[in-house]
C-alpha cells in the first residue's frame, strides 16, 4: 500500500510538472492523450479482471477508471519528459565552435568556426572579434558559394534543394532560426557593410564558384564508382517522408502556431541542435566530398597563394579539420596556436525592466 501511494504521488507530481508542456501544445494533444489512455485502460481493465479473481468481483467501471487515471498520468509524463530533457541538454551540453589561430611562420590565420543559425550572443562575439582583427591589420574572408552567372545559380539551386529540400538556403536558415528562437548569421554580418564599402580590399568572399562545385561533382561521378553509386538518385523528387521535407513542414507549421507552441518548438529545436552540432563530430554526409573536401582544398590553396599574411576566416566549423590537413599537405610547418571555444546555442534572454517617471 505504501509503495502504491508513493508511486501515485510521484506520477501525479510529475504529471503536474509536465502540464505546461501538455497545455502548451494545445487542447488537441490532451484530447488525444486521454483517448489513448482510455483505449489502454480498456485493455488493461479487461486483462486484470481475467487474471485476478479479486478484481473480477469488482465492477469493470471502477477498474477502468483507475486504469484510465494511471495511463493518463503515465502518458502525460512520457510526452512531457523529452522537452524538459532537451532544456537541460541545451544548458549542460552546449554546442560550441572553435576559434583557432594557425601559423606557418610566415602567414597567420584565425579560423572562426561558424554556424548558420545560433544565439545572438554568439554572433555579437564573432563580429566583435572580427572588427578587432580588422583594426590589427587582418583581412576578412567569408564563406559563401558564389553564383555570378545564371548557370552557376541554377546548379546551386539544384544542390540546395538536394541538401535542405529548398532552393533558398538563406531563407531556410532564417526561417529555422526564427522558429528556434535563434538568429541567422547574415543578419549580424550586415553590421560590417560600412567597413566593406570603405575598405573593399580587406573583405573577400573566399569560397568557390558553384560551377566549380558542379565540375567536381561531375568528376567524382565519372571517376569514383562508390560516389557514383551513392549519388545515382541525386536531383530527383524526394518522397514526402524525407527528413528535410518533414523539418521544413514543421517549421512552416510552427511559424503559424500559438505563442506557447513557438516556445516549445524553440526548446525542442535548440535541444536537438545542441545534441547534433558538436564541432567536428558529425557523421560524414553523402555530399561531403563536394561541399566539404573540395572547398577545403580550394580554401587552403587560396591561403597559400594570397599575398595577405594576416587573415581572419569565418567558415563553417566542420571545415576546420580538413582545412588544417590540406594546409599541412602544402606546407608541413602549419601549426595550431591558441584555441578559444564559443557557445553557439542558448535560450533567448527575456530581460524586462521598468522605467519610472517617464509618464510625467
């Protein structure tokens, strides 16, 4: 009896703690939860009466009501727990990216790992460090596949659709950032536009042309049988169950959701990003020989060929290991100096104060 009482108390307390999540998603979730609990309670009550002689003497309705309450509590706790866990994960296992200083004795490179969407504090810190570097004589290099011609634009749109399920990469990242309660990186790099206009020579988009990506893709399809087999169905319509398509549908749904649904969506999104974005630990993707390895080689060659000897590079964090490896192939003297880690994801701050005397 004591064990049962403790179990009921714990279940009820956990369910009450989970109510903000259950209510936040709307009445539909609660209704569905109760209907599922009712179905399970019916099966449970029938089985208990079949297996227990003592229970068979009791009214079915009494057993069913007790089972309904129990299943409602259990399912409610199971539904709410992942959201609280994701909140904890965001704080205890934060996603971080490195800022690494590299030198070969002649050139000095500061590589700032980037993430396309992240917290406001992260982008503020990056822009501050970049402006400081510019004041110290560095030039700034940026990531961004270039599309100067209609042909290159057309291929990049095809590639974007293959990667994220849409042709507008920036718009996709911005939409995901809004839903996640985070920011899109280009919104903050716009702060440097005045310096770019005044000093265009110290700002360079150092990425490849989309047609170079196309040429590398076609070369791999001709020369690498493993790559060709893995990409035999590229650029074809994807089924509705495609992960990117599901993600984009969820983003669109949340954009029109209630305030509480957007809050819970942000919690979920930030937690999942924190789990899946550890720098350098992501599983290799099918397109990495093109979008990662090829661009790393091109960036390393550009660094070695440029007359600039102090370069601040803002690139996706996943490029760092490959870039260092490619630089060392060209010059074994390249060595890692200082390393600083920046947190990319955190819950948005809600700071509200009160100004007194302004109504007079």
